[in-house]
């Protein structure tokens, strides 16, 4: 993507931000979802940008993807995280071309028509797939061997209200695990509206119910093997990019407040006070460090296709996410008690940014990866 095209898209996304911010309070309601925001993104062609050029998309880079996601999150974190799973799923395919080749032409055309996809892998009480949990969802071959019959329940199905297709992980009769393509309109596919999180409620990450859902036998996207589990997953950096965007929105609000709020007793903006400048300075340093780390690793990832970057990505995720939480906290300290008002966006930013602690990899896994890498290098 040329620099001019990149700026054109960023400008379009920045123009959408005020509307996204105005609508965000609506997402406090149970079972809400930013339908209009997703519609707006489709209308500017955003949802096809990570699709490879040879399949009709723009084939944008990882860095471009993260820049765009950060900007969307400045408008609405729920919108950014929701669409990020769709965009990232396709970006992973663009890098590895690991999907069943029979499905690629069909899915590509569906994406160009505006279809949205996500992967449903997590299961209640089954543990995290990233920690080695095996799917309890089953896929049984029909007697005529023409279809797989999928039965099970999935949790954390983000963007559930607008998904057209879902990649579902399941265990087959022979004990092997695979990922299946499931059209949302298939008989037996239900969405149970269970998502009541106070953070990023607008992602509508409800439960997915699969009640003897039949899909064609060739709808296996890929088998889960040791090789597929070590795919480079640079696109997962959209998670810290989202929380960095939320932190950026909090920063903008706090700095604008400090520059314009003039208490009668002071007679000048509170931003002129040393303690306020100290906190604003801390915010700026944390933002700069986070952005340099995130985009620096993204650039290295693109320049070194034979390196897995598992260690660096774990470090970026935990560093940026925790910095984002601290930035929002500092912003609330600057604004004071009014930051807790229902009408003030800062309380929502604070709730939303903390959700990053529970997105993969969690801090304990990230630190484990970093520690094991350090110890291994010391032994060498």
C-alpha cells in the first residue's frame, strides 16, 4: 500500500471517529452491538483490506493493519476489537495460505461481498486453546460421508450478531482436532446472548450453540497439528493496538481538559500546574514507548519472515496493555472526580482497557515465555 493510500484510509477512519465516540455510550446496554459502525467500515471498504491482492483485496501489511485498528479504537474499542478478529483472521491466511484450497475462492468472494468471519475456539470450563485445551465440541462424519455433524458450545464469540461465517474447532471420531467452516445461517446454529461483561460489552461476545449442525465434508479449513500451532501470528498484535487506541482517546480527552479547564480560584488552565504537567508528561512517555515497541516489532516481523517472534509478541502485548491501563488511570487523575460521571467517556475507557488483561496471551503466560527464553539463552 502506498503512503498516499494509507493516509487516505486513515483520514476516512479519523472522520468516522467522532460518530463512533458519540455512539459508544449506547453500548452500555446489554446485548448491544455497534451495527452502524460496522456498516460504516464496510462502506469505506475496510473489511476487505487484509484480503490478498490476487483474491481481490488490498493485501495491506501488518503495520498498516495495526495503524488502522489503533485509529478505530480511538473512536470505539468494541468496534476495533470486533472487526480486528475478522481482519486478522484473513491476514493470517494472507501470510500462510493455510486454508483448505477448495474453500478459498468461495470465501474470498463472500468477503468481497461484505461477509464477516471469526473463529470460535474457547469453551466454558474446558480451558484456553492457547494453553493446550482440546475441543469438547465434536464433529462426526455422517453415514454417507457427505457431511460432518458438529455439536457443542463455544464462548467468547466476538461480533456474534454480524458474523456470516464461523471457523469452529472440533474433535473428530479419530481423536484428531480440526477447524470447520460453519455458515451462520446453517440449521442448528444459535447465538445465546450471555455476554454481560462491563468491559467492551459492545463486542457481543456471546455463546455459540451448535446443535447437530451439518456442513459439507470438504468444509474442513485445516487440521490442528503441531505445525499449525506454531504458525506466526503477527495479526494478534491487533489486541495491544486496540488498547493503545483506547488509551490514546483517554489521553486526548485529558489533555484537552487540562488545556481548557480554568477553575475560578486559579484563573488559568490547570494544564499550567506542575503536577498536571508531570502527569501529562508520564502519559506522553508511556504512549511513545508503547507505540515504538508495537510498531517496531511489527516492522521487524515483516522484515524477518523466518522468525516466529513469539517472545517479542508476548512482550509487546503485556507491555502495551499494562501501559494503556496506566495511561487511562493518569487521564482520570487529571480530570478528577468528574471522570467517574456516567456522562464522561473516561470511566468507559477505564473499564474497556482493563479487558486487555484477559486477552491472549495473559500476563502470566507472557512472563513465562520471556523467562524461559532468558533462561535458555543463559544456558547456551
